[in-house]
C-alpha cells in the first residue's frame, strides 16, 4: 500500500526540490525583467519630438509644393 502511494504521488523530496527550482527561476526572471525596465527609458519626450519633427517636415514640404505651384 505504501509503495502504491509513493508511486501515485511521486517522491515528495523531488517535488519539493522541483518547487524550489521553479521559485528560483521565477525570481530570476523577475530580476531580469526589472533590469531591462531600468535600462529602457520610459520617457515620452522622444516620441513627442518625433511628432514635432514630422510636423515641421510636412509643413516645409507643403510650402515647397505651394511655392512651385504659385511660380508656374
């Protein structure tokens, strides 16, 4: 009977070791994720600057097109 229970539920020590390893891997992933988040800036200024630059370029192109049409 005891052998059947052991086979059914597995080796408890192995299960405990597997849980510890899984917890350690989870903590390692969290640490890696935190390091990546620290390195990447979450500032929205670069996106805002890109929008401003694209708007200025669009206005300049529109000015060139209007100037070419008026001069013809």
